[in-house]
């Protein structure tokens, strides 16, 4: 038996959707910036850093890439308080996202670094540049440029994956949808709208990333 | 006192000995052309001089600085020893001018303005005035190699190492690069070149070094050596080349 569709029942909750949407956008943008910074540091550690830092990074990357995101999130939010670390839902969600993106982007950026021709490193060394200066001025930008498409995809994946943070009651877009359908029981309409909003977000995010890519790498 | 002194240098990759006791002296203002078959150790020797390769025995000094003894800071050494590579190795994300300015601003901490003025002067010197804002991908091989030479010169090296710098170029682009090197030689720059350009070695070189199986097989004034090779190996080598 098919009920009649009624999107009108959603209208009174438009502000709940709006708040959830804003939360998801802010969470995605902040955790992307921090996650890429972490990933860059991790990629540095694995290629140019001291041995111990590379080893530590490797363990971190393997743990994160081989466990479910929701378990990582639950561990940070429900598990860490046992160690006396109590975090708000928002902060726990942010940290989980950063740690997750950090691990994946470490591997992506590392691939870019390893694709930089050895001759460029030798040219830098021959110009009396230090290892750090070579990384900073010769390696990093071409490496990021090479893997930028892969990084962009990973960022979109992380944005979509952020729906999971609703499970610790962080008030994101999915949390808003759950909340609304628990009030008006219009599950079909609510999740259609939520899906549509995620779709718009993903399209918008890809466009934003393309624009940033064009601005950062005019030669790419 | 020679500027670059190489004494009985030995180097192996595993069981393969590639330098079997090489000695060589290079004076200030010398233009040394190192020739020889591939695998004779020419490039390895050159790369030992600025510490890109390590060696197991012997000694190399440049301007009194010991190379590869673990005490001399390689960065200090490399400020005095420039190197130009077969594959140009320009940094693709930087323009020609930025390639030249990078080391002076990052390593020497020169002001941007000064570095820029010097980069422009150097580009003019290598015949590329007006290419400051071109990216390497927009330049021909010969132009890229001239930018690479200018980039090395920006550190004001005492000696410039050139590792087969025309070998990756189309034949018609070789001369524009050699002309720049010849100009440097005439200005008194100390040059050590690994090269396959025999005519250039003969005309511009002040000393010819023929390497064979990891040793200096023969050395001397280029014209004399080309005219009267003392060993059958060099005779055969130049015979093949000419």
C-alpha cells in the first residue's frame, strides 16, 4: 500500500535541516583542512622524516585504514572517557574525521612524493638546499599537484562518511533527518530530501575543489 | 695548489668496483673534459666531487674542503660546487626565473629583489632574456638546460660540474648550450665536464681525461691527445667517435 507523498509536513522543520546542513558543511571544511595538514605531515614522516616518525606513522595509517570509521568514532567518543578524556559530540566528530582523513591522505600524498623524479631532489641538494628545504620548496607542490584528483575524491568520501557522526548525536544533516522523521513519521520524504541535500553538497564540494585546484596549480 | 684534488678514489656498488683508484687535479680556471665509454665511471666520479655519491677509499678536496670525510658539511661544500644534469632537472612548478631565484633566497637568504635582479641578469647571460616567467614545460630542451646552467651560476660556484649536459638534447639544440659553456670557460670559470662532444672537448678543454674501466687511462692537453693517443683504447675510442 502506497501512502501519498507529503513534503508539506517537512516545512515546519526547515530550520532543523538548515542547521544540520551548516553543521555538516563546517565539519567537512574544518576537518578537511586539518586532515590534509595531518596527511602532509604523515607523508613527510614516511618519506623525508626520521625513521622512528615514519614507523609511528605507518602504524597509525594501518590502524585507521583497516578499521571501520564508526568504530573509530565510538572509541573516541565513548571509549576515551574511560581514560579521563571527555569530549563533546562536535569535538569528537571533528577529531575522528581528521584522524581518518589524515591516514588516507598520508598514503595519497606519499604516492605523490615518491613520484617526484629523483633528479629534482639531486638538483636541490646540489644547490646546497637542506632536506627540509628540498621537501618544502621542490617536492611538496608537485607531489600535491600529481595526487590532487585522488585527494579530492577522498575529501568527498569523508564528507559523505560524516553522516556517521549522527550516531554520537552530533547534530549534522543526518541527525536532522533522523530527528524530523521521528516527529512527523515522513521517513520517505525526509530521507529523499536528505539524500538530495548530500548530493548538492557533494557536487558543490567537487566544484569548490576544482576551483581551488585551478588556483593553486595553474599549470595542472 | 689545485682547486679540486682527487686522490686514489675507490668506489664500489656491492661487489662491482666502478672507481678503481682515480687521481686527478683540477686547477683554477681549468676546463676539464672527461670522456670514455658508458660504464667507465665518468659520471660516478663527477658525482663524488659534490657528495651526491659516497666513496670508500681515497680523498677528494675542493678548495681545501674535504669531501666525504663525514666532517665537512655537504651544504657548505655545495655552495661552492655547482652541478648541471643531463636531464636538466628544472623544478616544473616554478618559472625559469623562480628556478634561478630559489636557492639564493632559500639557502643564502638573499632579498627577493636582489635575487630577481640576478636571475634576470643570468637569464640574459644565457641568452634567455624575456623568459623569466616561462615554465619549464614551455621551453625547449636547449632553453631548459640554459636555465639550469643559470640556476647553478646563481649560487656563484667556484667550480661547475656538467654531467653529459647535451646528451638529452636534439642535435640542433646542442650548440646553443655549448656556446654558453664556452662563454663560461672564456670568463675563467673552472669547469669539469663529462661529455660526448669530442669537438667541444678538443676546442674548449684545457685538459682531457680519458676514463677506462674505472681508471684514468690517459690524460693531457686535448689537442695532443686527440692527435696522438698513447693507448690503443683511446685511439679506438676517438676513432669511433670521429
